[in-house]
C-alpha cells in the first residue's frame, strides 16, 4: 500500500490538524491548508473501509513533499 503523503494540515486558525481527527460530521466545518505550500487541502476517504484517510490538494499544484515534511517536523518539535 502506498504511503499517505498528507496526513496533517493547518486549519484556518493555523492549528495543526491530523487526518485522524476528521470525521464525516466535521469534515466541512473547517478549511484546511497545506503545511508545505499554503494551498487549500481537502480531506478524502473519511470513514472508508477501502482507502486510508488523507488530505489532498484541491487544485493541481507543485508542492514539495520535502518542504512539507520539514515544516511539519519543525511544528511538531516546537
């Protein structure tokens, strides 16, 4: 199974949010932003039996996975 790239995002208040905290009921209550590039993200496969939940870019962007991981690590360490 492929590695899920985007497991974390910022909400509109710049709080770090895990995809594991998103439910079908609250998935549309917030706007999610990519940690790496600042583009909008959407939650996908919430509650799915066949796919692992993850965030994905709303539009096609050139987002560096390395930048995403670097900024995520800095946020988690801080």
